[in-house]
């Protein structure tokens, strides 16, 4: 499952930050999720919960921040908002937009104690 591997890498990152910054418990994880990342929020929450068992992020709340997708048209060079992958350029309709932003998921911030 896509979400499970994302959740596992997020947990790994959180644990390495925890070792470095010496906190023992994460209360809230602020996650940026791109509109084009194909992440299902419910599946992500479930995956995060199981991946976090036994770690400092066990029981942490997820705060999902949505990042809009953005792509550039290879024909006319206009940058447009994308709500799905393989969207056509809305300006010239001449080509599929090349994705520039919005496919990733990353840990933006942590509330710790
Ligand atoms: Zn165009």
C-alpha cells in the first residue's frame, strides 16, 4: 500500500529528529500532502497509526495540510494549478502540464513534549 510506505518513511524521519532533538513524545504531526500525491487521507491516518506503534509518535494526531498541484505547459510556458495528473494546459490546450509541485508528502512540523 502506497500510504503505508509513506507513513513508514515519515515515522523514520520523526524518530531520527527525536533522537537528535531529544524529545520523547510527539503530540501533533503536521504533514503536507500534495494534491497530486494520490494519498487517501483515511488510509494515511490508518497507516500512520499502525506504523507509529511503539515509537515516539504513537497516538500523535495528524494535521494534514493540503498543497495544491502545479504544473508548467511545455508548449506555452504557462504555470497552472493542477487538480489531477496529466491535466491539459488550460491556456493553450496544447499539451499535458509538466508537474512541478504537489506530488509529494512531507513532514512539515512537529508538536512535541
Ligand atoms: Zn499551454
